[in-house]
C-alpha cells in the first residue's frame, strides 16, 4: 500500500518533547524536573467540593459555552484584579484547558497563509496549532539573560500577511513577566497594523519579586483586539482537570465557540462547578500559593549555585532556564539525554521551542513545581555532572 493517508499539515510533527523526556525519566528511574506539572495535589477543599458536586448529580453535559456560574466568576475576577468588564454570556467560553482554548482560537481566526508572530522560546502547541490551521509561524527571539526582545526585530517581522501576535506572560519556559513598556509597544504595533493578539496568561497569579502581571487587553485600544486565554490548572495545581477559558469580544467569541462546539462540545461538569467555588476563595488562597512557589524557586536557585548550571532567575511561572556548562561541549538535546541516562535527572531541552535562533541549544528548562525533596534530589544529581 503506497498511498499516503496522513494529511500534509501533520508532516514534521513528531512526539512532544515532554512525552519523550517523561518516558526516558520513567525508563531510567530519574528525578523528573522536566514535567511541567506539580508532583503534589492541589487543595483538599477543592477536591472535596468536586466530590460534593458529583454526589449532587452535577455529572451530565454542561452548556457548550460553560456553566454560567463559572463564567460569572471569571468575569468578576477580571473586573476585580484588572478592571476589565466582560459579559459572561457573550465574551467568555470554558474550554478543555488552555490547550483547547488555543487550538479553537487559532482554528477560528487563521486563514491559509496568514502569518502569526510568536516569541521564542514558545510553548510548543502555538506552533503546532498555527500550522494545523494553515498559518505560517514567524519568530521573534527573547534574548538571554533577561529574555528581552528587540523592538526593531518585532516591527520588521510584521508583513502585510501578519494577522496575529502571540504572547505568553508570565512566560513558559523562561519565567519572564512582560513589562508595561513591552506590552504597550506590542499594543501600538497591533493597532497600527490592524492585528490581533492571542495572550496566554495561564500563570497570571504566579509572579515573584514584585513583578506584576498586566493583561495586554487592559491597555487602551486592545480590548477588542485581544483573545485572553487562561486556566485553573496552574493556579490550583489541578492540571489534570483541564478547565480553561478564552475571553474575547462578542464577534471573536462567536467564532471560537463555533470551533469549540465541534472539538470538545462541553467540559468536565463537576470540575467546572468546583472551580467556580474555588474563585470565591481566591483572595485567601493566593498569598500562601505564591509563598509556597517562591520558596520552591528560591530553594532550587540556592541548590543550583553549587552545580555547574547557571540559573536565570524567573519572575513568574514555575519554570527556570539554566545555562549548559560550556565545558561540556554538548547541546541541549545531547546533554538532556546524558543527564537522564547517566545522572538520573530529567530536564527539557528547549531548542524545540525555537524557530530560528540557536540560543535554545545552550540551555535546559527545569520545573520547580515539585516537592522540596524532589528539588533537592534533582539538584544533587545535577551537581554530579562536571
């Protein structure tokens, strides 16, 4: 049988690096600082609430746009924290995690040949989603050590085919939190060239050292040009619940919902009810949540000082980039395999998150959403590498 059945758009799409490294970690019984999710559960009270909702019979299909109480809760949070007013009926859609929100958004907005600018290193689903939608990715590099971008590079990357700029703040994998000046510059270009922004803000409540998360939709002129995407998984350490959302003006939301209804249709009903409840406790929950992750970040930073891997201090998210020792003469993929096989420590080689720069080949990504014991053991294994 010589006929090729797979669609051309899937050419070049291999297995996710996360699946590859997790498989290696399991095979070699390695400490896993590669997986981008906590190795502990979220709050017990939240699990109790989900169980209560199940026992109350909240187990059948939810409305395709999401239960109203959760959409109202998200609307209230946007108003309270960012001063943004969104209509829960027409502007907010509950999705199967931020991943589905991204997929449905790109499918709803991209025509064949549209160009989409993303900052590298990028979360890998952006590139895959754009290609699957028929778009063409273009790249602007976040340059270490502080992961700034060159304003001229961004402006010169825009063409008459550009339709969307994608941002992610706080940023995975670098931990960068975009400043107001950076967001304002992006906003001005967006308005000048009549573009849209897809803003991935899943780590919106996880910032450190007085860094402030600013939604780009809150900048004048950007409300109707921005699709804001977030989720509950990162905030409440329940990534497996897959409850996310997309926020946009009515017309854009209509397009997203058209795709969403044929992708997942509806999302985990008891989980939606539990997350709606969790937002009533957000104010009392966040201080300890941030402190716990700040402590984990600082523990790993301290431990890494006695290794040959130089850390770039993150201001948000629960990821950290480290420089590969120059003396190793290995690139990121080579050293990641070496570490997991011979030093029992799994990391993520970030060059797969770059489209044009080779800078990713000089670094590794670590995740500090782990227990203290896991972080200490992981650093100890890294310490053995000379």
